[in-house]
């Protein structure tokens, strides 16, 4: 970030000379141990699952999905949500002669788009698309592109957690083979509370 004096961005050498990062901003040198297999589902990203909660029931639902599709070589847990990205014009200060009211013209309106994000909590893998709005048609498109990207099908089943937005639950949603939707009351952001899931998307 820029310094308060308005200087240029800090170089890597300058940051090294400033010494270690302050507490609360430092990055752990050694990564946290992630238990393999079913143990990782019991403690996703190092956060214990609440007894009787929605996350706790995911373990049983995943096991049932595996039993229902014994031909599948892999069953993976993913979560999906959308966020709106856009601009809104705001009033700013401007120079004007003393005693005169300045006249500033601006267009009051909004411009936005939507980011569809898929994340796998166990590994931090992400897949994302930028689409103009949210509806059942574009959600179906995002599902098909996601299914092609991860190779969902008869040999690979995806247990996808989404919220109960109207474009998720609508009867017009086209669900590709290998994708199994699981609806939760709230957005599944708690599944993303692990290192790497909060970063900006890196591929699409």
C-alpha cells in the first residue's frame, strides 16, 4: 500500500528491512496439519463441526451418496455462492470560486455484474465465472461449466452445497450428471473458513 506521505509502493527490500510483520498480520511459517479422509470432514480446515448442526450432517450425507453410487471412484464436497460486483456514482468535493455554488453533473445509476464461485473446502480449489445477473438459466450454465471443469459424472460425484436462493431451487434449473445439490438455510460461507478460500479467484 502507499505510504501516508504519498510515496511509491513498498519494495520487497524495504519490507525486509522493516523487520517481521506485527502480530495479527503475520503469516504462519508452518502450515496447519490437515487430517486425511473422513477426519478432514469431521474438522474442515481445522474448525470443529458443531454437534447436530448442518455441517455435522454433511458427513452422513456424503457417506449415503457414496453408498448410493458405488461405481463412483471419488465423491467430493464443494460449496457455491454468488456475489455482486459493481459501481455506484458518489458525490465528491470540487474546487469553486469563493461565494459561488459549484455545479457538478453526474449520472445517478448502478452498474454491476455477478461472480459465481465454487470452492472445495478440503483442498482450497476454486472455480469461478463472471456472469451478468443471477437467474435459473445462468445458474444452470455455471453448473454445466463447473461439471466439465472438475470432470463430474458417473465416475466422480460432486456434493454441492448451495443456499435456498430462488435461482437455486427453481424447477427450471438444469443439473448435469454427477452434481448433487444440497440446500442449506444460509450461504455456505462457513465451509470456506480455511486457508486459501478467502483469496481472490485465480482461475476460471
